[in-house]
């Protein structure tokens, strides 16, 4: 009797583990929308972009105050708002044009983890948004957490960019704009 209950508990535990893995791993339809450097894709390795939040239209900004903090900030044309995309063969890295540091995070990828920079690259997965294919979501690999502009996408300069579980909020979607620095200087 005890053996039967123990076996039943172990089967339940393995079933729970399998369910957890199924939630984390992407489905086939999601794999088809993952971004790889190919001719039909605007995001290519070695190009420089400003990365705009779709809701707030602020950009990913490396704080000039501490050269470490990542926030959403109004576009100003600074090199601290420009990121070189680097394809590693398996994932993407984002390197600051200003400092040469890489966009990443400290600790474990989870809800509320702040983006920061480091001297070593962090792997990222870029996926097309399922609602608007011209927008992107950027995930910590093999997780369901993606970039999220704090405050549901407030357009206030200085709002932190964190990791958060993916849901339908457009403040978790991003646009990549190439050559924005040159365009900004022409407007001055």
C-alpha cells in the first residue's frame, strides 16, 4: 500500500516537472518567428540600432551617470543609446557603441530583474511579436521572461527596463531603428 502511494506521488512529480518544462520551451509556431540573420530580416549582425519601446517610443539608454543602469529615455542621438547587434550562431548580443559593454542582467532572469551592462556578453533571443510581426520581443534564452519597460510603458525618461514574464502588453515590444544617430544630427 505504501509502495503504491509512493509510486503515485513520484508519477505526479514527474508529470509536474514535464508540465513545467513544456511551459518554458517554445512551441514549433514560436520557433518559426525567431529572428535569425537572414536576407528578409532587418536585424543583422554588426549593424548599429537604437531600440525603441513600441508603447512609449523611448529608447534603450545606458545611463551617462553611472555607465551601468539601463533605462528608457527620450531619443537624444547619443552613443549611449546605440547598440551593435552581434549574432553568435545561437543567440544575439547587444554591445554599447559608447562603452563597448554588453547589455545583460545580474543574477537570475525573472520578474523585475533590471537590465544592466557587463564586460562579458549575455545571450538574448529575439522573436517577432505574435500580434504585430514588425515589432520584436527580446527574451532571456529558454525562459518566458522578456524586456519590459517599467510602469506598463510610461514614457517618462529614466523608467527602468526589466525582465518580466511575457504577456500581451505592447510595452514589452520593441522596434529596431538603424542609423538613428545620423538622422538625429541632420535634424539639429
